[in-house]
């Protein structure tokens, strides 16, 4: 898939995807800590055997909200 002349591949690594879009959206660098933690949730908790406790779930939800707000603002949504 390609958008803004950036070729994206399927991955759960949100930091990898961030590195691809930083030339277009350099201010998104502030999202790296949140995206790093969300990547862990996408991989570690995806399959049976590992679960997040309530505090971890709340932290992940807050990270999602922060990332969503920044991205929507940059896209004018």
C-alpha cells in the first residue's frame, strides 16, 4: 500500500510506521513513547496466555486517545 509516496507494509510495529511518516509529519515524533507501548499491546496481548491488568488497559486507552487526537488534528478531522 502507498500513501503520500510512502510504501507501507503490513506490520504491528507502530514505531516502524512512525519512522516512515516522520518526513511528512515531523511533529509526530512526540508520539513515539505512546506508539512503542501500544506496539507491545498489539503483539503481547494478541494471543491467549498474556493479559493486561486494569492499570495497563487504562494506560493503553489513554495512549490511543492521545495518538488519535494528534493524528486527527494533523489530518484536519
